[in-house]
């Protein structure tokens, strides 16, 4: 099998614990992109939160795609053309807000450049801002300000609490929204049917790439569909157990050049 597309989660996967793309990993991805391998950055982050990493990997020169909001939006990085997106309306976002507040969760959503929230002092909102290099805009009323359709509402809570309440929280939305944890303290709320794999499938159909020609790398709960979908799903050594259990291969951690280790192995076999 010759693989033609590499899908990469960012935080905990492509990025080290120090939030860097390590040198060997960067070099091999740049080399493969120049050879025609399609690079897809697949993250729960908003689109603007992927620009720095895309630029660092030279995707403005080689081409590549940004699969953001866990798949609710897919953008051609070089042209900025929207390949696919799915949103839900303000009324639904307001209902999510109301339910989140009953559970004492912080709530945020996004414009193209800003994070909008009433909870600008929440430690996990601040982490989201730092991860994405996006400023926080304090708003007095989420429901008055968010009068537009959204790709995602992000909720935050203490990890143990978020784990305990997630199933109960999402129960009323079973067929209307996609809700799951990414980082232990993040609860992602997207339109129904949204996950990384569903959007990646639409992209590869447009590109004429087969499912078995896809390699994916991930570590978190929101990477489960990506790992299961790919012809070769690769879990980082630091991945949650559920991802490791469903992966075809477990590589080194995000701090040990795990992506490089796996791609070098495949390259040596002539499979990429």
C-alpha cells in the first residue's frame, strides 16, 4: 500500500508538550508534502488557530488542508476556499448555553479572529486562547451577542467533572448535535453528524484518494473516528487508552518525535 494523505491532530500529536513541532517531524512532513503527499491538519481548533502550524509546515507552498472545529469546517489552506462546512443556528447555540450554565460550565464560541465568552477569567478559556493564538473578547450576554450560526460552541469544566456529566449533558441532543470531549476539560458541541472522519471522507472523495490510502495520527477522544477511519490509524504513546485500543499502530509520544518515527518506518518500507 502506498499512502497518499496524512491527517494529523495537533495538540498532543503534532505539537509537543512545549507546543512545538519538533524538528525531525517538521522536516519529514515538509519532505513528503513536496513529494505530493497531501497534509491535513485535523483539529478541534477554530480555523484561525491552525494557520501558524500550516505556515510552519510550508503548506502555503506545497498545499494542504485545514480540518477545523472537529470537522465542521474544511479549508484549502493555500486558496482559503471553504471545501465544506456545517453550522447550527443561534437558537440552538442559545439552548446549549442555557444547559451549560445549569451545569456550571464556561461557554465560548468564535468569530473568524476572536473567542467570544462571558467567562474570560476561566482558566480553560484562557488555555483555548493561548493554544489558538486568538484573543478573547469579553461579552456581557452570550445570547444577545451570538445572533449568528456557529461551527462550534466549546464548553469547559474540571476534567473529572466533565467526564462525570458528559453523558447526562448530551442526552437531550442525541440526534441533533455531536457532543464529545476532546481535551479532558473541553466539551465540544458541533452540528449533528460532525466528526473528523466524516469530513475527511468528504475531502478524500473530492481528491480521489481511497480510504485505505490515508494515515491518521491522534491522541484524544475526538480523534477516535479519525483513527478508526484511516487505512492506518496511529496512536501516540501519550494517547488515551481508547485511541490506543482502536489504532493499527502505536508510535512514540508527541515529545519523542512519534510522527517522524512512524513515517520513517513506512518510508523505509516504500509505503509512503
